[in-house]
């Protein structure tokens, strides 16, 4: 069965519905590792002053022509466009892309890995957008592809979390399933009302592993900001 018909577009449907009704409901995120979590819909529609400091810092570092990967409802792209930057948005959600276009943003329904014909000064991957790597073993490929989309002097801005705390005992010892490649490899499924998406791989990566993967593909990673287990990284061409 074709996945387009088998699965819905929960994120897109949620964005479209919230934009019309402004009713605060939740997107349910199921995982194969931990209990269900939620994404409050209003989080996807935050104003700049409602964003966490890490996102605000990332936006302050953006320059030139920007690619917003997994743009969602376009909160980051809209802010940067209002600051005078040219922003292209990509997302795999048809509903999200439709919403972005209706709100004056340049948007395309496109998988990041199939984008090959454009160059950018800033690639923005916020709200753990680097998670599109899926697994740690695919992180180098993801960064290598991002590198091909950078103009000289360009940068990648991404945030992620070291989620090792989920596996720590009370005494600080780390419990990890030896059958898994990396403790930050997850599988998720999004649900909103009756709309259900497919299961997908998603990566949460610690800074040290991000640094090493970047180095192997010729990128230099610096940790710009850190809050608890969450960090913002800036990746540039390694000279």
C-alpha cells in the first residue's frame, strides 16, 4: 500500500486547524523506547519573545540567504524574513507547506536529502532539526549533504539534546541496551486526532558525537550555547 494513502499528515492537519480555530490541543508523539509525549500546538506558533534563548540566539546568528529545514508553521522563517533576510522553507508535510505559502513564505514540499540545486549562507535546523539524520550512523552523511548546500563562509545552526539522563541510574551509572547503536537513536510516530503519520527514525545527538561527525566531513563545530542537556551548535567549513 502506498504510504501517502496509508498515512495522514498529522502535523499539517494540526497546523491548519490551529491557524483557523486557535484551540490549544496536543500532537501525540509515540516512541518505541519511552512513554508517549506531547507537542502543544501553540508551541508551533510562538512569537519571538516566547522562544527559548537557544532559538533566539540561533536566529541572531543567521545571515544572508537562509534555508529553514523542517519549517513547520514558519515561526523562525517569518521572524528572519521580517528582519530582511531571504528565506526558503522546506518541509515534508503538505499541510505545513500550504500554510507557509499562504502566509507569504517561500516554501516547498521537499525532503532535505533531495535538495541539490541551491546554495545558502545559513542552514537552520532548529527544534532538533538535525534529528532528520535518523541514526548516529547517518549523521556524517547528513552533515556532508548540508555542506554541499553552503556558500563560502556559510554556516549550519542546529540544536540537539544529550538524552543520556534517560538511561542514568540514581548513582549516575549509565544503562544502555548493548543491542542498540546509540542511546540517542529513536523511533517516533506523530498523531493528531484521527490523523496518524508513519513511524520514523529520529536522532538526539550529544555535542561530542556531533563534533566528531562534523570534523570527518570537513566542518568545524562549536558549541555556541548550552542549557542543561540542550545545546546550540554552529558548523562552518573547516579551513
